C-alpha cells in the first residue's frame, strides 16, 4: 500500500473512532502499529468503544449507511483497499467495541 492510501486509511479509522467516542459515556480508543517478523506484513489495529454492544459489519461498510458525508467513511476505506489484492481489512465488533485491523505489505 502506498503512503498516501495508508495515511488516508488511518485518517478514516481515527476520524470514525473519534466521532463514535463522542457518543459514548466513557470513550476509549486504542491503536497499534507493528510488523510481523514471520511474513514481513505490517498491521495497523484500531479499536474504539461504541454505543451498541455489536453492530452489523456489512451494514456499516455500505455507502448508503454512512453517517459521514465526507470521504472519511468506512465505505471509502473499503474502496481504497480494493486497489491492493494482497492487503486486507479485518473488522469485528462485540462487547461495545469496534476493532479494525489493516494488514499490508
């Protein structure tokens, strides 16, 4: 993934996490960036508290379900990722947390 697309992806994740944290009584955002020695891939992990215990992951990635009208939404992140066949985004939700892990080389 090129540096511009990586910066845009990270910006999208932070922007959405910050917006969601404004909606919860106790906000929390965790992130990490590391490289796996085994395959040389990089991992950017973002986790934030949500209002709901669990969300429909397919629904939040759909363009028509985006709360944001700017390009800093999760649907845009998914579209950027389509340019990179070896990179992937793993998204999970549960226990009032949304976790996104971007894996790239």
